[in-house]
C-alpha cells in the first residue's frame, strides 16, 4: 500500500505558533496539529523584538516529530503576520533579532515621513495600502533616522516568513503577499517601488527575488536534514502573509462573494483581479494586499472582538469564569440597539479602560449607558454588525465599479466568515441581519488550510484556486445564516449613521 504523503504547514501568529500536517485524499483534506508554542515578544533596551531563532527552533522541533513518526513530507510552507523583517549581514548571519511592529520607534515615524519625505497621497497612489504607523516603510524610515546599526550593515532584508525559509534552505526570496503588506510594493507592477526604496536609502538589490505563492524556494539544507532526520524536502513560498493564506481558503463557489476574517481584528474585503486605487478608496482608507494567482485582496481593517476581549479582562472574576456562549447568551436577553458605538473610533484603540471608553462615547451621544456585562456585550455585537454593514455597502460599490458591465450590476450575494469568529453564532446572525447577505461561517482553521492547499497546488494535486476551494467546501460543514428582521436592522443602521456623524 502506498504511504500517505503529507504537507507540513508552519502557521505563526503574533502571540503563538503551530506546526500542522495535512493531506488530500478523495477530494477532501484533513489536518493534524503537531506542535504548538508561544511566540514571545521580547522587551529590552526600550525596544520590542521577535526571537527569530526560537521560531526556527520550533520549526525544527516540529520537523523532528514528523520524522520520528515516520511520516513522508511532500513539502513545507510558512505563513506569518505581516510587515516585520530580518536583516542579514555580509557574512550570511542574522544581524540581531528583528524589531516587532509594536516597537515604539514607529509612533511618530509615519507622520514625520509623510511630512518631510513623500506625501500621504503620493504613497497611497503608488501602493494602495492603508496607513498604519508600523508598516514596513515607516519601520525602515525610523531605523534609518536613528542610524540603526543592523539597518546600516544589512546586505539583505527578508520578511519574516522569507527569513525562516532562508534559514531552512539558504535561498533568499521576497514572496509577493508578504511584501504587499510593507507599503513599498506597487500592485500594478507587482514589484517593490524604486522611488519609495530610494527614499529610505535602499536599493532593490537589498531584497530577494520576487516570487508568487506556490514557488519552490529550495530544499532543506544538509544541516537541517541532519538536525531533523528528513531528506531534501522542498520548502514552498505559500501565501506568506497569514491573511493571504486565509483568504485562499475561503470556500466560495464563484467570485460573487465578500469575506470577513473574524477575530481580535476583522478584515472584510473582496477578491479582485486588479488593485483598486482611487480617491474614494483613499478617502475610505481601504487597502490592496497581494493574493494568490495574481489577485488582490481589497479590504478594510475593522476593530473586531478586541473590544469584547478587553472588556472581559475588566469584568469581575465570576463573569470571567463564564464561557463565551454563556455570557453572550445573557447579552441576547438585553434590549437591542439601546447603545451603539463606532467600533473603529480612535478612542477604542488602546484605552486605559475599554468599559469606560464605551460608556463615555454613549454618554457623549446621549444614549443609554451600558452598565452590566450583558449590556456592554450587546452594545459591542450590535455595533460590530452595523459597522460590517457600512463596510459591506462600500465593498458592493467598489465591486460594481470593478465587475459590472453595461447590462447588469455585480451583486455580492454571500459573505464568508472565516477564522475564530466563525464560531460566534450570535454575531454571525447579526451580520447576516445587518448586511442583508447570506452568511456562510467556516472554516475556523483557514490559515493553515490555505497554506496546505498552496503546497498541494505546487505539488500539482490541485490546478487552481477554484479547485482548492471546492475541496475545502467538500471537507467542512459550513453554517448558514439568512437575514432576518430587516426593518429593525434598517432603523438601527440609520441610528448608527447619525451617531457616527455626531462623533466626527
């Protein structure tokens, strides 16, 4: 009997990481977690760092476990969070641990760069990326400004998943989806922009060769083969940005869909053939990130369950002991729409007390002030669903301009909710009610699935993104939510818009 072949996925988040094996048999996939480990943010000397060698060690540990089990690995793929990078010296060694995007050095770097180097509109017109102070362009500018020794001595700059692939293979690449998070890439040319690089004192030669998801980076070095007990296993450049891998795993049947990657933060968007860079996308602060097969992930970041998670930490111990379904079930007994907020109001970014911030905004807008955990939870869920409707409406407008022809409008008829938030049945139903779209929830493990599917494509087990998505849809049970209570939610949306206008 032929031995089953597996794909090895490394899925690294900003707080933890996992190694996972997956296989595809009879048009279905299966997953198994091999190892799980923390990704610790290191504070030292007033800066924040990632321990890149600890992450490498954990990858080696996972590969050792696979070899110990006698499993045959077809390939390896790595996805991580975006924007961060590693400096490599002339001698081929890593020049100190990489700075983390939370490092305070970037707090004023964005405003300084946009005021004194290249204007905000010019940067957006090139990159189509929304402005966040920790984007790679502003991290690099801050390091240049401080005369950072690693920056000055770097021969190569590799984004985190590319750096880990280099540690495994010795080969340097610049994978497209992770590079697109940097705000240095022009999505029209699909290359790093020379003018933006020059503004930082950098040349294109500092970065690896641009490759698309599904490209073979190389095989494990002799050293890694010796450490793990494996052979010359290929390492594949999957969609190195975790959201890129997650969106690749959306089990859509055609292009008439939007997605909501739901968790601490929510990312709502559509998949387009070309970037959408216009005065309107600039005004609404949408972003264009790289997708697979030449697509663009046109999306907007929304403050997701961050509000709920922060409030939960403040509630009494007896409330914290309640399960999420128990607490959220209590919230469903509260009168809806008494208290509505804009989840993306700046006052919710990092308040000393999230509860107090919510109450302050409700007081400021002459609404009922939520006091109990159930009232606050209901306020958050109602408000998130209404914010989702606003962004979904904008996405429909942009989709019409991209896909419609003279004879018909392009209607987004389904919203796929993926990630951990796909398990939140209350918010999922509210989202369907608010947007008026059919909501399909799942899969939860979308990032690892997308990683593995892209490896399967590289192995020619699947032909394209639509076959990948068909296999995913055939392997999981999606939960469907149909819109309800239209008149009630329409009235609530009008209230949301009036509150939003009063706080601008």
